[in-house]
């Protein structure tokens, strides 16, 4: 559901801004980031669209405020290969994205 890393950067900036202003729409910074990725105003719809599903084959991991160990810890929990974000355009489901934007 993500075509470019720019989407993630904008969502992260919006989430951090909301957290700074104590105006989160969700209960946490990471769910706020997922909420900001969605064009919808439904938190559950955002989580269903951008959250990890049982059938997910590709996952973008965002670590905010990394202390140097957080990413390494998370990386060991992921069962799969780490890849470069340059492949997002190749692995994105553009038809599903178009449908969501309609």
C-alpha cells in the first residue's frame, strides 16, 4: 500500500507533530503513524489497510527515536529478508491503491 518512502516520512512527521501538540487521534505514536498513512478518518480502517496482516508478504518497519538498539531488536523479530526501500514501487499493489483512492 506504499509506493514511496515519502508517504512514510510525511505520515511520521504528522504523527510526531500531533504527539508534540498532545492531539493524537490514536493512543500511541506508532498507531498515529499508521492512521496518518490512511486518507480515511477511521482508525480501524487505517489499521486494516496499513497494519500487518497474516497474509502480509512485505512490511515497512518504522522506528522512531531509536536508541541504537531498538532497530536491531526489532530486526531480530522479523522472519524474512531485509530489503531496500527502492523496491517499494515494484512490490506495491497499485490496483489496490487506486481502488482505495477512489
